[in-house]
């Protein structure tokens, strides 16, 4: 954890108070989460990524103004409110209570000696584990002046950035508030035109059911140079991390990845669900939690065997990963019973019935 002089376990299980909920706090939250601290954020309002962390239970959020008792039994405090006077008051209160405040952690990092010219890099950050970003993506991230990050990108990657790097929260919480795409496009263009090197950090691969191409097109229309760095897609990586291959040479010769963010009956849906029901291969559904009951029903009405194995992986490639094995007929009820929430990846097909051990046994047995 940066700022702890190589002692990342110092705050493990210790209470830390973070005052402020804007994008500025994301860097510190990334470091504190990596240290496994017990984090409480105190702020009347927070950015979408902080809200998502609170909803998932990774941090606690007190949606109100700060008070001095927030420092009770706290080991470290961060005063990151937009009002400098409020930050000064928090620092004074922390000193009275002999609580270390953010000023006790000077930032040792500095801007890189060399960096790319002004422009934009669209970087796929992988499905959740910060180690799954590509080598090129990590190198460009280290050179950034500005990082625009969405909710599904690994927050831990921000822990490596210095305080001179501007963080912009572009989180989109499903069916909740969202940063307008036009605003995001303007941020990328404005910062790059100001001579900054901007990294747009997106979860998974930016071109797999993301709006990466829209952002690249906006930058291109503005005459900006854009670098695209592909990422590891959750559609392929998350099932693998749960022990299931999305293809198997003796089970399936086709793989279809679809978006389930719209119900099959929605007039704007572009998916031919009836055709998918007739396919014999693997079906991977992303963003499908809300409409999984209707999705399963339309597949079965189209002829898909109700006994077809199904796999659900929630928050794949993160410490909170959960796996549910079911069948197409029982999938919706099992998801409701287990309280499956986004983000989750669904795998429907014979491969979903494999485990890592069974997969090895099948392959070895087939080769004799």
C-alpha cells in the first residue's frame, strides 16, 4: 500500500475514516481496500463508484455531514472534502484525538520521466482482478495525467497513481444514475486538448458491450489521436475462473455472447432469442440479471431443453466472486433465492455442467 513504507498489513482490520465522497477519494479507497482496512466514508453525497462499493458491503457510507465523534476508535483519517476549511477542522479534531490524518502520508510518487504525447488511450482493464490488465494497459495507465474510470474497472489500479493524476468517476450503476455519455466524451476531448494524456479505463474489453467505440469516435471527430488497448473480457475469463470452459471440442463448436440488458420482449432488443434457442453450443449472457426469468423462458419456449446446465458467476475475478450452478428451468428461481445481483455472467450450455476436475477427466479419457 502506497504511503505505508512497505507495511501493507498495518491497517488490516483497523478502522479508517474517509471524509469526502468525490472521485478524489477513489485513489485512497483503492489503497485502503488493498490493505483490508475497515473503511467508513462520511459525506452527504458520493460519486457512483463509492456508492457501488457501499452497496456491495466493501465499505460503509454515512450519508451526512461529518462530526468529531466520527474519529472515535479510528486509526487513520482522510480529510478529502471539497471545502478546505472543513478539511482543516477535521485535521485539527484528529490531532486533538491523536489520530493520524491524511497529512501524515506524503505522496512519494512523481510524474513519469517520459510519457506519451497528449491524447487518449482507451484501455481495457480486465474483468476485476487488477493483475489481469495487459502489460501495455498498465504501462499507459502509469503515464496518465487524467484517468476516467468506470465502475467495473479494478479500483485497485488507482492505488499506483500519484496525487498529481486527476481521477474522473464515470461509473454507471445498472438502472441507477449514470454519467451521461456526452459528458464523458467532452471530458476526454477537453482534457486531451489541454495537453493531457488521458486514459479511459474500462472494465473487461472496451469493445465488448461497452461504449468504447462511441468514445473513440468522439475523440476522432475532435481530431485527437486515440490508442486502443484490448482487455480480457469477462465473457471468457469469468467462466474460466469459475472452472468452466466456454468451449469444449467434444461438446460445443460454437460460442455466442449476447447482451441481456433489455428483456427479450423489449421492442429495442436486437437479439434473435428464438434462433439462439435452436443453437447447440454455449450461450454467454452479460448484463442479464434483471431479465433472466424472461430470458430462460423464451429459450425454453424456443426449444432449448429445460435440463440444460447453467452457470452464474457474480462479481467474477474479485474477492467477492460467487458461483451458482443450476439448470435452465431452475435458473431464475435459484438466482432469486441466492440473491444474485450485477455484475454477473451467465453460461448456458453443456459446458456449464463441467467442473475443472471433470473437464480434465473428459479430455484425458477422450485422448485415451
